[in-house]
C-alpha cells in the first residue's frame, strides 16, 4: 500500500521491533509520531552508511588518517565543546 505524506510518497512495511526499543520509541514519539520517528532513524542510518562508504573509499585512496591528525581533531573538538 502506498500513501503520500506532505512532500513524499510512503509505503507500508511490517517490521519486528524489540519490545524495549518499541516502548522507548513510543515514549519519545507518541502513537501518532511513531512512523515519523522510525523514518528519521532509517534516514539517519542511511546517511551513516554512506559516510562509512565515503570514509572507506578515502582510506583506500589516500591511506589511513595519521595519529597526529586524529589527536589534533580530538583537541579541536574538545576546544569547541569548552567554548559552548
């Protein structure tokens, strides 16, 4: 079955979800927001998967990031957190 949200078509799927996760999602989203919550979670996972693919390609082409650069990035992140 296909339906349409405001801007994009949707499809109905039947999935199995662990009970504890179901309860936590329902608490956060409410009954009416459950599908939207799951949709955002799936979209986020797809973005993470694409980012992982990109990182794998970059490592294959340029080699791994050096420990010095990782340390510098970690320091920059901590400095940014401290400025908040």
